[in-house]
C-alpha cells in the first residue's frame, strides 16, 4: 500500500462530520511538524459548534514566495447507514476503488498534500519556496468559523500567500482533467410580499399577495430565461437566478394569504455585482407596484485566477503526470477558495473525480490516489524552480 493511500485511509476512518475534526488535523500536524512546519491551531465558534482550524507553515529562502495547500477535514453526514455497502468510516476496497465518507471530498486530497510535501522536501532540503497548509473543520457547515477566520487572521498580521491550491474534487472523468481557476459569486434573497388576509369568498375585503406578485415574477423569470442578467464572459457563464422556495397561505383552502415569501439565489459572474442585481430586482418589483420587503445574503463574491505562474505550473504537472490537457473552468458551486482569493492573488482548485461526492458509497479510484499526489509534488517542484530562474 502506498503511503498516500495509507494516510487517506487513516483519515477516512475518523468520523469527522462537521464541525468535528475527530483528530484529523492532529494526524496531519504530526507529519508536518516532523518536516519543520510551525503549527498554529485556531479555534472558533460557539461551544456547541466548535470549529478547529490549522495553519501550518515551513519557511523557505528569505524573499521567496509561499505556496499554500488548503482543504477541509470535515465531511457531510453519512445518510442512512443501511444504504452503504460497507460502513462509511471503515475504508474498504472493491473493484479498484476505495470507499468511505470523505474518500473523494476531500481526505484523499489532504493525504496527497502531505505526502507530496514529504517527497519534495526529501529531495529539496533547502527549498526557496515556503510551504503552508490551511485546514478547517467547517467547510461543509456554515463556513463562518473556518477558512474565513484563518484568512482574516493572516491578513491582520500581514502574512502573505502568493499561490494556493485547494483540494476540492474538480475532476470529471479522470484525475486532473479539470481545474477550477475561479468561481461564480452567490447571493441569496428573501422576498416578502405583503397582502391582506381574508375569506376567499370576499376577495374585495382582502389583498392576495400571490396575485400581486405574479406579473413581476413572470418578468423576473423571463429575464432569467433570456439570459438577461448579464452575458457572462470568456471565463464565466451568464448570471443565473433561481427560485428555491415559495410559501403562502395557512394551509386552508378558503383563506386568502396575508403574505407570500419567496427564497431565491443568484449565481453571478464578474459582469454583475450584488448591488446591480439587487437594484434590478427592486426595479422590476417597483414597476409592478408590489408591496414588498427584501433581505439579501451575499455568500461569496466571484473570483478569477488568470493564467499565470500557478495555472502554468499545475497544467504542466498534470500533463507530465497524466498526458492530459486540463480544462480551466469556473463552473459549479462555491468553495472556501472564495475566502482565500481575498488574500491570495492566484488560487486554483484541483482534486479527484467528483461524481460520488456527498453520495452513499462515496469512493475514489485507487490508482488516482498517487496520481493526485504526484501532480501536487510536480506543481511544488515547478514553482520552486521558478524562484531559481
């Protein structure tokens, strides 16, 4: 068994459901400390949702640059245990695959980070490149006491990250066939439309908020269907707006509701801003005379890493290891990269095939485990070599 696979199995065996780290960071920290890394544990959150974060750094030559690997030790809940073919926290091999919760998202990436660093330092005892790891147990949860807290701490004291590789599962069919060099922003809204409750047989004594909203809602849907929020650009899909929940009424069939509540979400490109989208929605509602209140939550702003040193190093590493020409993409949901991008100019995401993440019988192909480790190691080597050029 390879050292990477062995470490991945050790981590998978820990039931680290958000926000419980279950000792994963201790396991990784011990390996890093042996390599000369300085470890800093940053805890955050209330007593009933305590989050563990780890910042580990090994300094290279003075005046050099820093490459950080970032990821999360927490996993999503298992779901019904009786639906798993084998216990989710008992790493199991079947048909060339490693099964277990976190096998893909993202304990294999964490193991690959550490073993890649070990192999690199075994061959380069005095690298020019500084290396770091940023780990959290709050990526699958609310995300308010995890990576963002570490990034704020680093920013406050002036610590600099030049490059960051996040180990999110980004591959589609083969390890390394896609990396994320950016992500769309996410913004949720809650629209409350005010009406007057009343008996459905006496509509003149009431005001139906669903009826009042319907024309404005039709216009918002039409804007979305026509791709009218923005056209996107070379790196981003057009901004998308989707309704997630609608609620009105008391449950009785003879009562006009007094209010209607609609939850919706924007996934937006760099061609739009939270302010521009909020104003567009308000303009439509006002034009239709809808008596309403709106609340907004910005979950993350879009970010983009243009092809430069980091993208080049990772693309070259993937091609050298697998022969693949990797695809750059900004598709999918959000990740902790949105926080890191605020303090690091070059951030990409690269990890295993993502087809089984969050599913029953989550798994990764065994032969991809060391492929991923080798890609990470090659990327470290390429960035360190640049500093000597």
